[in-house]
């Protein structure tokens, strides 16, 4: 069965520092992987996704993620944090099979950025 | 503008009452979903529908019901059988196919008094 584990429920960085949010997945089929961002009391917005092809995926707001099949990981990075990056981030994998496009989400990582 | 609307944004309900959360999309998406979000729990799938007049239970369907009579609409009813309904509810939609992103509405925060 598919599952997603996000390591670290809370990550704190200084403005300008590297952001690294970790995501490991388990999937019985080739995975489709997503990172979403959520600001307080709002819906989720897609940052980036991996389906097939290039394993380094670039998204919005300077974020990128690398799909590593051997490590079953899809970690999210940004070279230089900005105050506006403070939010909750969710990694997700497609359930596959009859469930088709429905997603399984990790429990989320809250990113705090200090000046 | 195309998108997903959820109403109301805040909803208060007395124990024992059923309540219906609205979700409408004008993206012409075939698939629609309902998720429940609780602090520290991520998003959990309640129901999903991949085509009109058809829907399937997700991981936490007990105490909830849905209908999909129109492509644009996927209302969720929280029944009195739901033991702990206070949560943030998110509706989403997508095109068919596993690699397609889900677009999310702004959410409805339900509080049971």
C-alpha cells in the first residue's frame, strides 16, 4: 500500500538559509509525487510534481525536488529561504489502482523562517 | 476565473444535526475529492468521485455522505453519526489520470458546539 512519511513536523531556518524538507514514500506502483504548500486557513497550492522523466523537478517560488527511486525519497529544497516561505508543506503520492488520482498525504511539515 | 468554491467558510453546528458543505468547480474536471484536515494529521480522504453519478469511500467515510449529480458539484453531508466532526474540510478536483494535479478550494471550517 502507498504511504508517505515526512520527517520533522517542524523545521526552522533563518532568512537566506537553505530549506530542506524531507519526504519518503512507499508505493507498489511507479509513483506520481507532489509537494503542496498551505498558508493558514487556506486551501493547498501545488509547488511541484514528479510524474515521469527528469528526476529533478523545478517548481514555483524557487523550490525544487529530486526523485530518488533507490532511496524512495522526494525531498523539497530551496537554496535561500524568504520570510514569505513560512507555511505548512505537504508531500503526497497518488494512490493508484482503482483509486486513480486520489492522493495520500504526509502529515505535513511546518516551516518557520526567522529574520 | 476558473477555480473551486467552497461555502460557507465557517460553519457552526449543534450536536445531533446534519450539515451539508458545498463544493463547486468550473474547471471542467471529471474527478472531485473531499479531505478532512486535523492539526498534525495531514489530509485524510473522505470520499472521491471520478465521474458523475459515481463515488467511492475513502479512508474515513463513516459518518459522511456525498452525491455527484452534476459534474460541477460534489456536496458533502456531515451526519450526526460522525463522532468528532469539528475539523477543516477541503474539496479538490482534477482531470482524470494519475499524474494530474489536484486543485483545492479554500476550505470550510466546521465547529460542532
